[in-house]
C-alpha cells in the first residue's frame, strides 16, 4: 500500500467509509460483515422500487447501522407519495436521504429528475439532517457535461453533500473536482469507489436487479465492465493510493469514501481492514500529487472570491 503525506487523513477515510448495498435477498446478512454502526446506503431501482429500499433501510437501522435510502425521483408517484416517504425517513437516525434521478424510462409522476424532487421536498418542508446528491466526474451516457454541471449547481442549494459516481481514473476525478470548485460547487464530497468485485457474483446480482437495469448501469460504468473481463477480482487499492494526497486538502473538501460493495460486503470489508492496517504500519513511499498542473485553476479561484485553501 502506498502511503503519502496526509497519512492521518488517509487513515480517517479508510476507517469510516460509507458502504452501498443493493436491496435484494441476503442484504442484511451481507451487512453483518460491516463495522458496527457504519453508514450504509441502500440503492433504489425501477425493478425493486422505493418501498423495497425503505423496508431494507428500516431493517438495517434496526441492526444498528446509519441507514441512508436512495430515493429515485422518477419513481415518486405524486406529492402524497413524497410526503409519506419523508414521514418514514423521520423514523431513521440520522434522518438522511440520497436523491437520484433514477433509471426508470418513464417517470411515475411529476418528478423527472433529482432537482424536481429536491424542490418539492423544500416546498413541503422536511426535518432531514442530511441530503446527498450524485455527481459525475466522467461523461454520462445520456446527459451532456454542461447540463450535468448546471444541474449540480442548481441542486447545491438543497443538498448537504455529493457523492461521485464510480470513476477509475484518479486524474479525471481530481480535475473534475478542481473544475467544480472553480465553478462555485462547495458541497463536501464522498468519492465513489467500487469495492472488491467478483465477476460471477456481480452477474448474479445483475440478474436479480433486472437485465435492463444492469445494462443501464453498465453503460454508465463502462470502465468496470472492462476490468471485469480481466482475471481475478478487482480491488480499488491503486485508486485510493492515487487519491490519497488530496484527502487532507481543505480546498477539495473530500469527506470520505463511498464504497459500492455490489453486496460483496465481506470481501470489501476484508480489503478495507487490510489496507487500513497497511497504512497504519507506517510510510512506505511518499508520492507526488498528479495535479501539479492545476495550480492555475487554484489561483483563479482567488479571483472569484472562493478561497482554495
């Protein structure tokens, strides 16, 4: 494991990541491999629906986890349905939600995207502690980059943090985040990473969540599909190593890691523990930040009134 300057920050993000689970049979058993009291987010798909997500989030909360349901805007039927969802969220501690647009081809109601739902939530009033939104360091297969940038800027006023979609290129993540900060996006960010992924297991999960949903996921995360064609398991060690120099930089405001376990919680948690132990054992190598050419972007922030430090 590469250890760089900012070792304490690296230890912190490895010690307290968020874990993402898919609400299918056996998800509570998978959660049992995770640290007690960990933050566990529960995905939402057109096949399983919001009710399924909420039920599993409530069960995970009973197991002592900080459960955070993903709510797909395109699956919310109407204002009454939204009001019911918010009421159920008030029973969770912390009262937290992760709002996404969702993969449903046709909206079930008047909310075509995350921004529509966030506005409706604000109009209804809520007592949520935290609201997360998605961010895209790489291209979205259906939405152009400029539209994504505007949407994130518009969502910022309703949110308390953002989570990046899976990206395997650390330079792309850093460059995107530098650009976002330059554009005035100040939301704290959790970096979305894949956990330890086994090809056969992932294919089984794909069948359970639906072929069309899995196909849409693959189109968003082509890099994952490419890596799954290689022998063995994928591990995010190198990606974490390359990102490590930025974890203690307040300008980037990286709050932690968001590990997409694909319900392979045991192997992902084993990787996390082993990596954390390696980092704690002491510096093995001191790495350079690959964004040395981003100094101009950092300097330009000072002229926009945003303090990069």
